[in-house]
């Protein structure tokens, strides 16, 4: 039987509606500042999407579209000013930054209580030790989707393909918190197929078209495809060969319409969370 398709678009709409209904009665609205440096077209699309989401949720948003030649000092100065503003609860710097800018230093400059992307080492540490706090948007979106479909990771073997700081590693932390047994794979993994075949829940986040074929998926596994790649025809696709995987999996996420919309919805939740932490009611 083909897998149940997990509809990230519909669930994201539901999450955003929940955020909107909580924001509506607030006397001081949550505020999000989005900084975009340079003119990367993909980044522009992402930023537009985030602004649209804010509008839908009743969250106040400000965009700073800075020229490519912006200096590190200018960027840090802007972040410093936003850090000090009470109407701004969240600060998001759209990545990647132009090569001449020091990304690490920029992310460190964002005050941890305004770090809605959960990239600051303080928040990453909180996540690591299982404390309450911001949750990184993409992995949190995956967890929310599993929850919605009644998939409890407890006791399950979760295999994550990818060990980046924004997806693979935090995904592992959230899975462990939910009592999954976790394997993280990467380019030095000796036998990727064998590892994937052990998965009750397989999370693909490698950014490689066609990496996960049907023969790498155990009958009945849950398959979550985080990747957003472009194939030879320029079409958006994941790491998983969907037509094969859908015949093996019990649940599967599509690309597009799976994890992507959930990532955006989680940013709205994080901004609301930041506002609450700042005492806005
Ligand atoms: P990344 O920083 O490039 O990391 C990719 C990871 O995959 C690395 O750990 C790499 O291993 C591993 N990998 C690459 N090829 C592999 C292979 N052949 N076998 C095993 N492991 C392999 O990418 P990322 O930022 O985590 O993003 C991953 C994908 O998710 C991309 O397609 C990206 O566009 C997408 N993404 C989607 C969302 C969303 O909202 N849906 C959000 C963020 C990212 P090494 O460490 O050994 O190099």
C-alpha cells in the first residue's frame, strides 16, 4: 500500500492560524526583523515568504535589505541597534551571507533571546542539554509533523542522513529528547544503505538528488525528506526518489509541500515565543 503523504502545507497553515489566534489579543504585537545582505535570488524568495507569514500571523515585521558591499561593522551595528529595541523580539539574518562577511561573528552578535533561528551557541547548548527554549525551525517542523500524524519516535530507530548544524545535528537532539535511538550519517559513513535500512524513521538532509532510493528503505518506515534540491530540469526535489519510496514507506513527506512550509511556520512560533519571553501579553 502506498505511504500516507504528510501534508506540510496544510499543517503549516494550521500552525500559523494557531499563532495568529494567540497574537490577535496581544496588546503589544511580536516583532521580527529580517536582514538580507546582497541579492541572492533564493534568499529574496525566502525573505518574501517570511514577511508574508508574519502578515498572516499578525506579527510586525521589518526588512533590512542591505547592499552586497555592506561591511561587517555596518551589519554588527544594525544587529546591535535591533538587539536594543523593545518592539523587535526576533532577529533573523538570512544565510548565506556574502563571502567577505564573518557569519559566525554575525550570528554570535544576535542576542540569544532574539535568536529565532536558534543558531546562537547559547541556544544550541540549551537544545543539547534538553532545556526549554528556541527550537531550530526545520528540525522542529519535522517533529511537529510526526506528532500530527501520530508517529511517536520513542524507542524507534531514527537514521538521519546529514550532520549540518542547522538540520542534521539539531534533528538528532530533538529525536533523542523524544526517546528515539539515533544514527547520524554523513559522507564518511561506510555503508549508507545498510544504515538507512535499519531506520524506523529516516530523515534525509544531505542535499543530493536521488541519494535515497527505494532499496534503502525498510518496508513500513517513515520517510522525511528535508532536502530542497533542483534536479536537471530545474525542478524542486528532495534527496529521496519519491516514486520508489512511496511504495515502501508507511508515511512520507513530499518535496515541495512537506518540511519546507513547516520550517516557515516554526519561525512564526519562535517569534511568538520570543515575544512572550519579553513579557508581551
Ligand atoms: P549541508 O550543510 O550541505 O549538509 C549536508 C550534509 O549531508 C553533510 O553533513 C554531508 O556530510 C551530508 N551528505 C552529503 N552528501 C552525502 C552523501 N552522499 N552521503 C551521506 N551524507 C551526505 O546541508 P544542509 O544545510 O544541512 O541542508 C541539507 C538539505 O536540506 C539541502 O537540500 C537544503 O536545501 C535542505 N534544507 C531544507 C530546509 C527546509 O526548510 N526544508 C531547511 C534547511 C535545509 P559531510 O558532513 O560529511 O559533508
